[in-house]
């Protein structure tokens, strides 16, 4: 359940959430990620989507590899981002499996070495990372604005989903006018409809 706190500034939330996430054991990361995957894949609105953009997890983020494999097995088109740091944007790359050749970018995140690039208008669901979310769909990431900019390029009917550990739900979160919200957040405990 969401923690009720006064609005903290984004830097304080980021610092607190990174510390809490880093305190997780590997077993907790794996177990919670499986439970989050089960909640995501029990959502009919998500299952009805054909073209899904996932982030490639790193560190102790919610693991996405099993979700990606499961989506591919269901016949969905799967995409992952590649960071174009100079332009502060994400390039969308299609992958057909997790044996794709990956590089590690400047942020320490895997991204495809090559592969077909598609327009964000092809995406009908985005599984979004975040350091914190609130019950209204507010989200705090690492502060680069990459997903906020991506959300503005998506079709209007595209589903914006967050996945997070239960402790990452913090109400209320400070949001700026440029921050874009998700419509649902899946945790190991439940699903928030925002």
C-alpha cells in the first residue's frame, strides 16, 4: 500500500528509493519480479496489446527479461530502448529474442547493438521503469526526462504502465508540468489503476 508522506523533492525521493532498492537481496529481486510479472500478465488490457516496449533492467530494478520472453512467446512484437544521449531521447529497437547482441551504454544499461528502429507510433504499450510512483500515476525516474519525452510521441491509445516494488509507491509525489503519468502500476502486491 502507498506510504503517506509530505511531498518530498525529487532528489530526496531518488536518493531514498535507490538506497531502499539497493538493500534488496537478489532473492527478493527475483521473487518480487516474478510476482510483478504475474500481476502484469493477469491484466487483460495489457494482454490485448500487440506491440510492447520494455526497458532492459539493470542492477536491482524489477527484472524484465522473463516478461520480454513471455511476450515474445505470446507472439507480441517486443521493443527495447536505445539511449541517444546527445538528443536526450530514446530510440525504439525491435528485438526477436534475448540473444540479441547488446552493448552497455553510458548509464550502465543494456541496449541493442543494432536491429530495426521503429517509430514510437508503432507502440501500443510501454512497460516503464521508475524509482517511485504514486496512486495518480505520477512517476519519478532518474531525472533525464527520457520517458516523459517518449510518452509525448506515443499514440493516444497507447497504454503506459509502471512496474515497481511495493515500497516504491509513495503518495504524493511532486510532479512538474512536463512529467507524464502512467495509467497503471504493477507491484508484487497489487495493481494500481491510476
